[in-house]
């Protein structure tokens, strides 16, 4: 595996700000290389936002939701499963323990008419590593040593460590979209407009009209020859909302066909009693957590009162005081469940490392324990803690969620919390620039494996950019990804969680489900709410 220094920061979950779309859907420009599907259009609404269309420049749920529609992948998963298989590849297999060979289908083309060859594949992965954007997914490629285009249809990936158990999943992840080398820059993030003007698409859809974080129109691309097949509907409109209440109103009134990410728990509960819509749920890999910046948190390394022991005591006291059940029930009404470790329940290797270490030992809070921890470390109370959250990216309930967190921390006089919020576009920049001593983040997995909840977060130079570093974890985390014995690997994953729990780089506390709401005449929504966590427009149809 790669050394710790090769791990650049990995960006995160969902999206940002933006205004609600005011364009008239019927007036969207059409054209491009459309083909397939019915003549009827479907409109999907979301509060998620795009940061960049360039796969090297964004690593968030909203951007990836668009990328899944417009870019091809070497491997992908059919709706209904998280298992990957060849997409635009004809075959893909390990030809040695460190070599993975992909054979492309012949005659592939981008929507602009350019040939899609092995050279584009090599270019796509080389530029991810070269750009290594702080808000991009290049850290997923930590085990990639080199990419070689043997001929127009053959690509060989050489890996640093043998027997990589997750490489195939990574090829279907945010690091995996194949882009046009004649449109994208090799060493810089390419602008949305250049991508759209260059018609650099080869997924199931092309973008025929684009209004940043207001409205996107997709047209089926007849040149796509991947595993997802031809879209069932030829035109999909994606409408962005600044306020989830307007999203809820439009789906219940039939102004849009599907609402996805994110409705409040109250809105979901209300819509479940509405006969005009269907509420769909699927397996959830989303987690919610607090990040501690090891430099700027109370007693952090760059503060005037730097003291590692006191800093750890502060993190431990926060962990002692958090009441997960109250947050899940009062704020999210059961649409989220308490989470007591770093890997969510249901994945191999998940444990409850935090439950026994903090609070009352059974998952509840314990103020006396928190007070004793702070006193033993010589920390004077109340501890002043600056805590930041985002009001638009993680759904409308974030304000209630963090108001309750503040209340829990302050209830016994141990903390004085300065709670602040920032819009996502600014938030995403500032949180990785040491602006927030402690802050909210969420995670939407790239693939269904425990590794995806460990390698991005807890190695040196991780995507959190929170200055956490542990040489032992720098060795253990890459090692579990290439361990071929399932039982041994499961034990390693549990051990990693235990070690992180003792240090509290982050404090996870909620695990959520996937939820989408549709009109009664819409089919296919449930088919795409699977453990791949990819919302595929191609399965949607009406009638």
C-alpha cells in the first residue's frame, strides 16, 4: 500500500447552497446526442448541490449524483445490487496479484464524437493523482502505482500492494469516471462550462441544458453501451431547491415526480400519510459525525494552551455527554439510528467500540463521568467550544440536531458552546483550512465495504485535514484492504475501530437510511435505492 504521505485529503459528502430553480421546465434547451427511452419526461427534485462536474475536483454526494448519469465507468453495479461488473469494459480481472487488466468494448465514443479508448482511461486516472485536489477523491487511489494503455482497448493497472480486496469497488467510485482527454485538463480542474461545451459525456445521459445548482436537463445518450442499459425515460430534469419545505410541497402537489435528498424527518412522516405519493426507503450507509481539529480544538496543538492530554479529555467529555437516542428520536423521528462506532451496523467488521468507552457504558450519556475526565486532566470548566454546522447540505434538520447537541453539552455546566452555521460552499473551503475547531460532517459511502469508513478518515493527510496522525493506523488501514482471509480482515477492521475510538479523531453518532418520495405513477425508484448508494435516473419511468 501507499505510504501515509501519499494520502491527500479526501472531500466529503453532500452538497451546498443554491437558489431554488425558477426556470420553466418545458423551456429547457433540448438537443445533443439523445436517444432511447420514452418521450415523456421526469423531474427529480433535490436540495443537494453540485460543486464541480469534474471528477477530480469534487467528492460529494450532489456532484457524484450527476456524474453517475453522464460519465462511463469501467465497472458499475446494476440497480438492485452493490456488486460490480464490467460497464464499458468487456472484461476486467486480476492477471497477477498486482496487475488488473481491463479490456474495453470496441468502438466506444463520447457524445462529441471523440473515440473513447484506453488512452482516455489512463488519462482519467493519471490526472486524478496529478491534480490531487483537496476536495477531490484521489485518496481512493492510494494503492495505484501506474496505469498503462497497452493498446486502444487494453488497460493495465499496476497496484502497489497485492491482493487488493476493494480495487474493483474503487473503479466504480467517485475516483472512477472516465473522461475525455481532449476536453479535460491534465493538471487542473476543468470548469463545468468547458465540460458541457465539449460534450464530454459517455454515460447513460448527456447534459442538454445546465443552470448551476438550479436546473439540469439530461437526455438519453444512444452511444452508451454499458451495464446500466438504455434509460427508460429519454428526458430527466433535475431541479435544485434551497429549502426542503418547497421540495416537499412540490412533490406532494405533483409539480415534480421524485424528491430525493433531503426532506426533513417531519416531512417524510407527513408524506407517508399522503395518498398521492409513495415514500421509498433503502439500506442506509450514511453516517453523521463531529470532526475535531487536532490543531485548533481546545488545547489543540496550535493553541496558546496546547496540551495533548487536556485536548483528549475534552474530546472524551463530549463523547460522554452526547445522547444519540435523543437526537435520533427527537430530531429525526427514527429515520436515523444511534451509531456507536465508525463502521455502520450491517457491514462486516462493524462493532460498537464507542458504547463501552464513553457515557454510561450502554449508549447513554453520563455527565458525572465527563466531569471526572475533565477534572483528572486539569481542565477548568466550562470549556469554551466553537462548534460549526451546515444548514443547507445535510438537510433542514441540522439546525435542530446541533441545537440539541449544544444543549446536551451545556446541560451540566461542563461546556459553553458557541454554535455557528455556514453555507456549504464556504463551509467546504473553511473546514479544511483550520477555521473550525469542531464541526459537523456526514458521509455517503463510495462502496459497500468497511474500508470506505476508515481509509479516507484516519490515515495521515486524510481528507478531513484535521491533523490527526497515528503511524500504527497508517500501517493497519492499508493492510486490512489486502488481507485475503475474511476472518482475519474482520478482526483487523474491529481493531482499527477500537484504536480510533480511544483517540476520538471524530465522534460518529447517527446512521441513516436512503429515502425518496415519488408520485404514484412513477416506477423504478425503489430499484435504485440499493447498497451501491447510487441514484440512477435511467430506471425511472412514468405511466
